[in-house]
C-alpha cells in the first residue's frame, strides 16, 4: 500500500466509524446474502460480533501506518478463524461484502481511488492472514 492509499482508507473509515453499528449490520446482511453457508459460523445474537468487527477494523485501519504493529493480532485472529470453520475461499467473499458495504455507506465518497485503496488494504491483510492460518497464501477461487 502506498502512503496515499493509507490516508484514503483512514479518511474514509472516519466517515463510517460514527455509524459503526449500522455499518456492521449492513456488512453481515450482505455477507449472509451472498454466502449463506457462512451464517452457521456465527452466533444467533450478532450484537457482540458486530462490535468486534468494527473494533477490529478500527485497529487495522489505524495500524496501517505501522503495519508490523498489527500483524501479530492479525495472525492470532486468522488462526482463531480456522477454529470457527473459516477457509481460504471465504476471504474473497468477506472482502467483497466489506467493499460493497463501504461503497454503500460512503456513497459519492467511494471513488475509484478509494476502492483501490480499500482493496489493497484488504488484499494485504487477508493474504497475510491466509498465510498465517494455512501455511502459505492460497489462490482465490
């Protein structure tokens, strides 16, 4: 990621953070719509899960200026996700749902540059997490 991409991600996240509960609801609704099979991996009461999602996103977004500082937490998260049943092929689906949610939430602020920045951020982190959880980066299917 370039420094400009980091700024774009951080700047646009600051616009959705104030509506984090709504953002998380939209994200999970979209995820379960496009990948209903993953719904079984989540609790029936999603309130805590939504808070965890947004808290994790905040840590990641704030840590993009010092990526090595967030990698240990990303590694631990990836390994925990294996225990929940997550597989490498779930990462692109989650990424697509996240990008869709951000596009919906940001409206006109979702520009091609913002999309590219968020895609780079997600690809960087998800590639690392897949490598940590499964031993090597897995090709997206």
